[in-house]
C-alpha cells in the first residue's frame, strides 16, 4: 500500500470508528484516561499493521479486536494503587454522565450479567457489530454469539421486569 493511500485509509478508519472504539474501551476499563490511552495505543497498532487488513468491510471488527487485545496487554501490565481499588470497591468512581433512574437500573442490570453475555451484547449495542464480527472479536462461533445475545437480552428483561416472570431458567 502506498504511503499516501495508507495514510488516507488510516485517517478514514480513525474518523469513522474512534467514537465506537472509545465507548468499547470505556466499557472494558471503566476509566476515561485509561480508555483514551487504550484507543491511542490501538490506533498506533492499527497504523503499524494496516497492510494486514484484507477487507475494508471488516475494518470495524478488526479495530475492535485490536482494542480488545491491547486492553488485555495493558491489563497484564496494569498494577492499580490501593486508592484506585478502594474507590472501585466503594463504587465512588463513576465516569458516566447519565444519572437518570433508568440509566442506573440498566447499569445495575448489566453488572448482574456474566461477561460471556455482557460483552457480545455491548459489542452489538455500543459497537454496532454484526454477529459475525462479534464472533470474530470474541473468538467464538456465530451460533454461540447469537445464543449469547439472545440469552443476554432475556436475562436483562428478567432483571428489569421481574413482575413478568423469568423467561430464562439457567444461572447468570
């Protein structure tokens, strides 16, 4: 890929997907500063390996995978100080802006979901990824992705509307 063409493709990717990458990074690490660093590191890795992107149609899933992998690398290096752990345990650190009752209830319901259900759901809702793209990012099959999305939505419905009775009987 020529340098000018590579730069234009990279700028397009960053322009189009930076907001989605940031939202996904915020969900992963729950810290604005860390999320910004994570997106920046992911963008640098994307620049370095832009030649490896085979299809531009899958660029969003490719970027989300880079971000997820970069988060895993940062998490392996991250050593929180005790005050960070204390704030997290007390629930005092909140970087979200929506303070409505509905947002609080949804956040609490999402926290009750197991990560195997939560991550595909957030990749679909926040990231706008298709089932194939989510399967690629999470390294699972498309059918497993569809099952997890279905169960996540049912479990959220059970949590948010308990008066309607449970739709799913298995454990979270």
